[in-house]
């Protein structure tokens, strides 16, 4: 009957379509970034270690960071609203990286990432660029903050500055002294270098 033929044809057509689907090229659909509606945060390490002159032509790490940001800024600002931060023990929002001076005694990358998370809560953050020498000496673990960015689908771009190895590198392993040391008394101190 005609009804049986139509059902049979419909089932064959559905099977043929299902067999042909894997042959189609996969398509990646990405949302378009609407200019001046999405944000990018740029964080620059502002600690004392960024004043080391181990860059090209004797440049400090901080000068290298400024140079990189100056090269990136026009392209980023063309598409995104860019917010600049400097960080050492904590993060501060600045109008320009050019005016920042490396003076922080400590590097706390977790605190800097936490500041960005708080500042952009509920806002369309498209990415975070961090320029640092990687000498994080805080007690926190920056990886946990990085995982929060990953969960939110926000890419975290790290730019490492400075040498990876030094020719005359030294490490202070341990310092021991007696407990009852007073200001005017002598003391025995053991140092492992």
C-alpha cells in the first residue's frame, strides 16, 4: 500500500541522513566579540624582582613588560575595553602601565587574579594577560585561581620575563639560631647556602 511505501521511504531517508552526517566537516562556532563591550585585563608584576636588569640590552624586566604592553595595547584597545593592573603583594588598577614603578617587596599572583575575579564579576571578561617573572613568593597557590578562570571560560595568558637560569645562582636553604637571642648578646647562627 501507499502508506507502507511512504513509511519505508521515510525510514530509508532517515538512515541515509544519519550515515552521511559524519561525512560533513565539523564546524567550530565561536561567538563574535562585540567591539567595546567585552573586557580584557592586563596585569603587570610590580615587585622588586622586576627591576633586575637581565633583559635584552640590559633592560629591566619591568621595562620589557612596558614594551610588550605598549605593543599589545593598540590592537587590544581596538576590540576590547582594556583594564590595566599592577601587582606585588596586592593588585591595584592603574590608568597606564607607563606610570607604574616596581617597588613591591612581594609577589602574590593569587591576590592579583582574585582582584580581577572580583572586579569583573558579572562582566563580559574575554581574557587576562599576565606579565611576570614568575617569582611568586606568597603562601597561596595561583593554580586554584587559574582553575576558576578556566571554569568561567576566560583564557589566562602568561608572559614570562627574565632569565630562566642564572650563571651564579645561589639558594638559601636554612637559617637556624638559638631562641633566646637578645639585642646586645651574641648568638650562634647556622646558615645553609
